[in-house]
């Protein structure tokens, strides 16, 4: 009895002990997260069923206990300032103690990051961007992102950082400056994420603006300037390569000048005007970003007054000496040089002021103008001249061959004048006489034979008299009467022979026509008489038939040619009959003509001519010698066509189509899908690239692009993916595009090369060179990536120099032919399987030299034709371009101006070309060609033409009259014959005595 009651009690005790041993201890919340300096309330719980179980919470932080219930204990941790601590919760249940610990994470609110300022960056320069995030705790929950505009440069996480106390976190990333980056904002965003158990902090630093510049070369200010006092000129400062806009500053001896900048921002112009002579320093300062470059030159200001010319006398007598003096006013620049010039003749060489010269006056010096020129050896200024002084030299009259030829030839009937003019100062008066009788000088009159003879002429002025004897010869030509008579006789003879020949030919032609008409008339009368004599079998008169009755209509024939049935007009389908069928062209080239016996009666007729008729061959129908006979056509209806071939034809077509389909259909490939990648293989350094990945699998399970570059997926769709590669700076990058389809993974590789291709630069040592000055052209460039940049320096004349990276130089000695020579610098960079090319702006060499007058531009002898438009051709070479002028007998004559040529234009012209470096002269002779009209020959030709026309008209009148007379006589002769034939046929009677039938 006792043993049976003890057993259940023991079992219940064991079950209670098992429940007591299986209790748990936990802390709420599970993750203890608190801001630094704040408080947190937590609970320590147990599953122990014993109400007497005791618990405890141990921590190094000051705490405050709250009222606890059975199985739980509430505690508040106050003012938590420790960065690393833990909480230990323990419970004792039925003598068994269990503990649970939890780490207390202390964080600090995120402060605003600080982004270090970035100074100006030169294009291509690399610099570090640094962003500081102050007092971050805990660091392992921090994420920092650097952005340039909308582009993400770098994102960094600190998951492996073990710091729990606040630390300053830096993030550094290297960037390379490009022009397109100028003005973009760089931002730094810091995110401290404690989710899902705590808050998320996001702060962004104040943006920093990137400033990029490019200023590789110094400004160009040009050579030294030479200005006259108070002369206004512009000084130009140019910067060829710059980014962004430049700031210009021009100063003259430290004094700033007002500047106007061109629209493109590459050129600045300042106006210079100085009131006193001297040498002044002109400085151009160009600033792009933080970089400043300078160019300097010198401005020479001089006093350049006009020279003054003095002569001892302006009207000397021949043989007298004239003293000439040229001076400059006081205060002139000592570099000025003087010289004397008389029109195009140089009297002295260049010398300093004052300049003295003596002239021994001669007759040929009368009327010359003397001027004094002043020039500066440097600066390229136009020389200044004094007021001209004209010399009037007095001398006795002169009668020479040029003005008063001793022998003058006139032509009878033409206008002529006695030419005699004299030289002398004062101008002499000229008179002539023949046999003591005065004769007018220079007066046109018709020349006759009576004018031939000798004339005495004299010229007189206040200094004396000159005489000269002139002989006039009058040329005359008798008309060629004999020639005219012979020409008229020849024309008349030719006309007579032509008329006789035509008369003989016309007579024979008319005789043949008459004989033919007579023969035709006889045949017609015989045929008419024979038809009238025929009688009917019963003795009746034959029925009268109308004259010229049409032949009876015949049935149209169906023709065949080369196996096809042809129809003549009037042959309709179904009208083909056996006698009507014949071979087309059977009578040509010896072919046999079909006969009635050869025509086969098996020809079929029907309503239509079938396109495929059956044929019967006959050895005598349509044959040609040595060849097989032509088939004869048969008319056959469509119903006669055999139809047994149509199913076979359809079957053959079906078989052919099936065979073609089987041959065109693509064979199944061993691979179920393919992967392709498309994108550029060579890109500029630091650029952004789009890469397109695609596959033939419509349901790809996985896709992507593997690369070491920063990337961003932009778009995707069924079977394709577009990825953007950011800041491609690696020299060679290998990309892999992959797709997974039905458990199979396939890839497509692509290699992208980033290259640096700098612009080639071209520089001339002396863009404005003088003659025989050494000039060097230099082509250079910055280093390239990949290396291997090839430079070519070319000139428009064909010269070329080539070299690798660095610089290429071409030297020459400036000559006249080099003026306007163009140079260009070209660069080639091999990248992968293609070659990139760039060219610099061309540079032109200007070579200054004195004027040149040569045969090509100013021929010494020029031929004009009287009455036609002509112009005096004279052009010069030189730099600066020279001005050209011409004169004849001291009077200016226009150059390159069209005008009607006359005999008066014949003669010599003096031409000269001038620029600031000198003067060139040349004498041009103009010859005017003239042709007198042969009046007598024109009259003879006109008379001959009129005679020919008159004889032709007379011959045609005689021929027409004879023709009409012949026609009339022939008609008169034919009419009696026709009446006789008609009367004879009417008089015949029939055998039975009946009257003949009336005829129409």
C-alpha cells in the first residue's frame, strides 16, 4: 500500500525538477543601441515558473531600478557616456543560476563632413580630393560617397573598422582635370546607418567647385613697333590656346592701357599714341586661372617731319649749274635718311640731313621734277617726300629726226599731214614752205601726186632759229585692170560651159521620157483592143468593164515565222485556211515557194490561234538550200492542247520548292544561345563609355559586366544590358559581359584602351621675315598615351620633316619664292588597329622684298590691234605689294584699263613699281597693228557675184520656157492617138451581128 502511493509522488517531483532546470533568461531590447549621453530602459526576463526566483542586472553604468514583476526586472541606464560597455542579466531558479549578456552600442549623431578646397587645376593634372567626417561612432556603420556633378566618383564603406569611440574619418580620391569638369561641384555625402534597430543619419558637405584651366604657351605680341609722334596704332596681343576665358592687361612703361577683347576671347587690342619720341616697353600679361604669362616688345617713337627742298634757280639756261639742297627741321630723329629723285630716276643715294647736290642743266633736263625723299631704315614706314620743284631750262630751237623727219611717205588718196615739230624753251614757232609758198604744218588733207617734193621748215624762239629740209614721197598704185578683165572672162567661161552641159543633159532626159510614154501608150491601146475583140460562148458581146478597175479581193493570208503564227491585216482568228497558209519570207534568199500540191490538208481551223500549234513538215514547203524545212502553221483551238502534262508540271514545281526550302532553312547550331558585347575599343583619357551587352536568349537568368572600372547600369531589357563606364583612365582595361541561360553561362570579352592625344603645336621663329633671313619652323607636342606619337612638319612647297614624340624642326633661308609659304604640323597616334590624326592651325611665312618687274608681269613689247579693246599690262611682285604706275612723255597713262586701240597709242611707256623697300623701273614698247582695206578687190568681187547671179537667172528662164513648150507639144501629139484608138475599138462588131455593149 505505501509503495504504490510513493511511486506517483516521485514521478511528479521529477517532472517539476525538469521544468525548473529548463528556464531561459533574456534581455529586451535584443540590441542595445543608445546615443552618447542619453538613457535607455531595458528589461531582464526569465521563464522560470518559480515565483521566488531572484534576478540581478550588472553593469558599470549608473542605473535606476523600477518595480519588477514575477519573471521580469526593469532597469534604466542613466547618462551613458562609455563608448564600449556590456550588460549582464542573471536569474537563480531553484538553486540554478543562468546569465545573459548584451553589448551596449553607443553612437553619436553625425556631423557635417568637411570637403577640402581644391585649387585651380591645369588640364591633365591629377590631384587628391579629401573629405573629412568628424567624430564618427561607430565607424563600421559609416558610408561616404564622393560625387562630381551627377557622376559618382567613389563610394567607401568601413565595415571592417573596429573603432568604437569617435574618430575623424578621412576619404581621399584622385581626380584628373579635364575641360568638361570646369565649373562642376564636388560633393561629399556621409551616411551613418543604424537601421533597422536605430536611426539613419545623412549629412552632406558644402560643395567645392572644380576650376580647370589650360594655358600652355606665352601670348604673342608681335615684333617691335615704330611709330611717329602722335601717330595712332593698335597693339595686338594674342593667345592661341586657352581655357577658360583669359584676362588681358597691356601696359606701356608701367602705365596700363585700355584694352578691347575680341568675341572669342583670344585677342586683346590697345590703342597707342605718344606725343614724344623715345623707346618704350610694351608688356602684355595674360592670366588664365592662376597662371599668368607675359610677352614684351619695344615701341620706338620718332619724329618724322617732311623734308624741305631748295634750288638755286628754277629757270636756268642750258649749261648752267643748279645747286639743290634737302634738309630736315630741327628736332628730327637722327635715323632719318634723305635722297633726291627725279620721277623714276635716282639722283643721289641715301644720306643724312642736310643733303647737297649740283645739277649741270642740259636740254633733256627741261621739265624734270626734283623731289626729296625721307625714310626711316627700320619700321617699314612709307617714305615722306617734299614738294616737287620743276626745272624750266631755256635753249635754242632744235629740229631733229624725231619731231621733223627728213623723209615722209604719204599714200595717194589717204589723209596726210606734214609733220614737223621743234624742241626748245621757250617753245618755238614752226613754219614750212615749198618753192617759196607757205605750206600748212600738221594739217590733214588728201594726198595727191602733186604733193611730192622738198619743203623747207624753220623753228624760231627768242634765243635763235633752226632750219631743216623735208622730202615728201607720195606712193600710188594703179588699179589692176588686166586682172579684173581676166577674172570676168573666167567667170563667163565657167557659166557658159555649165549652161551647155546642162542643156545637153536636159535634152537627153526629155527624149527618154517621151519614148517611155509612147511605149506605155501603145501597150495600153493593144490591151484595150484585145479585150474588146473577145466574145461570149453563146455569141453575146462581152460585158463591158470599166477602165482601171481594181483587182478582185483575195482572201488574207496567215503567215508564220520562226515557229509563231502571224496575222496580216484582214486575217482574223479562225480564218486560216489551207491554201492561205504560207511561210513568211519564203521568197527571200532562195527559199522554196509553197505550192498547192505541197499544202497539207491536215491544217486545223478554230476560233483561236493557239500559242503552241502542232506542225506538219513538208520537204518542199518553206525550205532553204541545205537546211531543214520550216514548219507550217496550223490553226488550233485551245481545247486541242494536251492536258496530260499539267499535273506533272505541278508536281515538279512542288518538289523544287521543297528542295529549295530544305536548302535555305538554317541548320541547328550546337550552342543554344550567343553573347555579344559592343562598345568603343579606344576612348579619350578620363571619358565616359557606354557598353552594350546582348544575347540571343530571351529569358536570361543572370547578366552583368565584370570590370575593374567604376560602372553604372543605365538601361536593361529582355536579352540586353547597357552599362556606363565612368572615368576610364587605365591604359588598357579588359571587360567581360556574361549571361546565364538555362543553367549555361557564356561570356564575351572586350578590351578598352584609354589614350591621351595632345594637340600639335606649330611655331615660326620669324613669321614676318626679310629677304635672306634664317627662318625656323618647329612642330612639337606633349607626351601621349600610349607612346608612339609621330609628328610631321609639312610646307606647301612639298618640304617635310618627320619624327617621334618631342619636336620636329625645319630650317630655311627666306627667299622671294617663300613669301606666302604655309606650314602645318600633323600628329599621328596609333591606338589599337586604327590611327588617330590631328593637325595644327596653319602658319604662313611673310617675306618682305623690293618690287620686281619682269617679263611675266610686265612684258617689254606688247602688240595691240587697231580698233580692238586693249590695256597696258604691267604688274609687279613684291612684299608689301607695290603700287604700279606708267607714263608716256611725262603724262600718266592708266594701267590695266581697257580702251579702243588707235595708232596714236604706239610708242614707249615708262613704268615703275614702288613699296617701302625700294623702286623698280621698266620700259614697255606698244606696237599697234593696222590693216588698210582693199577697196578695189572688194569692188571686183561684188561685180563678179552680180554677173554670176544675172547669168544664172537668164539660164533658168530659158530652161523653164523650153520645158513648157515641150510639155505642150507632147500633149498635142498624144491626143489624136487616143482618139484613133477609141474609134477603132468601137467599130468592131460581134460575130452574130449584135451591137456591141456600151462602154463607159
